[in-house]
């Protein structure tokens, strides 16, 4: 479930200072599997996303735990998507959330500055962490963080098949 807090004092997330009055949305849940008919590395994984809105935009922090240790050292693409998250329903998540597209920009640029990219590299304990700072605040709605099979290609934003997702709704 999302929790919404307004901070009255400064705090730090990683190395990014959070100003007074920042709005924080937190989401934590088991990942939803996009293929329940076969085993995958995220079948028993959980994830936590924190979105911190501040004057300069948004800081997103993703923590994934319980990933199969056999994929230790591999990097998986992870992105904020436009749609909801559903077990066995990868298309429900829609495309990447893109600020240019949501703001009606005449040209939509695909980059780590117009989308929230949170690629994670799994460590020996089956965990991965990521963060992203963008110059915008994503609009509220039924969204998701989708974990993909490959690292994000910076030229196209693509990251292969969709493996699992975290519900992100506020």
C-alpha cells in the first residue's frame, strides 16, 4: 500500500538531500509474476519503491529482495510503467511512463531523464538496489514498476521480456 507523508524536516535518501515539505510515496509488496507456468528468478521476490517528490523533480529508490541467487551478477531493466500490475498480465502495465508524452510535448524523447529507469543488478544475497533522479513528478494513477529480462538499452529504452511487476498506485 502507498503511504503519503509530508516531511517538515530535511532528510537524506542515499546521497540526495530531501528538502522540507517533500512528499514521499512508498510501495512495498511481493512482485507479481508474469509467467506463473514456469519458474523464474523473481518468483519469490519482493520489492519496495519510494518516490520522493521535491522542488527539482522526483527521486525514485527501488529495493528488490528474494531474487533467485542463480542470477547473481545479472542486471535487469526496471521502469515505471503507465498501467497497473497484474499476475500473468504483462500487457496490462502498458508502456513506460514518459514525462514528455504525459505533458503533451511535441517530440517525445526516450531517455533516463524523461522516464524513470531503475535497472537492478542482483548481488550474491539475491538483492538489488537502484535509484533515479528525474526533473518531473509522475502523475498519480494505477502504475507499476516492471522488471525486464535485460538491462535497459539507453538508445531505445528497451529491456527485453517483462518478468515481474510491483503495483504502484497513488
